[in-house]
C-alpha cells in the first residue's frame, strides 16, 4: 500500500508547464503526421469512389466535392469552366511563415504557423490544419521520399512539378526556392488551373522563420 501511495504522490506532483522547445517539437511532429496522413488516408478515402465512377463512365474521372455537399465529375480531373475562379491581389496582413502576393478570389488566410499556411473560404469553420477543399502552403516534409512526378513547370525561373493525388481530388506544385522544396497543395474544387497555380506560387515568399516538418 505504501508503494501505491508513493506512486500517487509522484503523479500528483506538479512538474510545471512544458518548455517552448517541447511545445515546438510536439507541434512539428503533429504537422509531419498531418502531411503523411493527407497523402495516404486522404487519397484512399476517395480512390474507391473515383475508380467506381471511372469504370461506369468508361474513362478517367475526378470526383469534386462542393462546399454544399454536391459532387461534380469531370473527364480529365481538371476544374470545369464554371468552377474556375480568378487570382486577386492579397491585401491583408502578411501571415506568419509565408508572404503572399496573390490568393484565389473569395479565399482568405484561415491560419498559419511556422510550418504551414492555409487558405480557405471565409465561412469555413474547420481547423486550418484540416486541409480538405483548401489551398495549403508548406515546405515539403523532411521524411518525403522520391521525386514528384507530373507536369513540369517554370516557377519564376525555378523548375517545378505539378503532381496529382492518386484520387485526383487535389494536386500539388513542388518547386525549389533555393533552400527547401516548397509544396502548394490545391484541392480541385478550389478551381485553379495549372497556370494559376504557378502564378500563385510566384507570389509566395518563404520567410526565415518557416520550419520544415521533421522526420517522424
């Protein structure tokens, strides 16, 4: 009994608040986990429906989920003309981590930190760390393996690649900013073309306080 009481006493002892280094490390691990999850579970969630529709229509399709719950299907995974929106000058306060020159019309900075910046519609009440149906800007995580495969593009004189997700619900632009590989993920229902995605990237500046999500 004495041993049990001693253990309870130690558990009740106030060890103090975690230090800044501990909080930063925990946050970094969380972002790394989110980055991995959005490339795996997010893709698996939509690929079954995408393949089923593809078989029924006899071709490659993309399934697009609208904010109102509607689903739109296009033959090649590109946004339809009715879904495309313009890029406009960004006029708000510059967020933490990344400076912006352009944003999709009707989208705002939902949140940012030293790892990621998220653009969403003003009425989107989800966490800025929930990436579905948004524009997500970050550095490619340190545990990323392999080279992106897709459409080669020029981003302000720097080589880039636009790669579609396995389920075609999103695509990502990867380009080298001179120090890190920047990744801009755009969901299909946002409605940006490849040319607009490149233009958006050309207006992004990576600040010195941006941190690459670590391994694990």
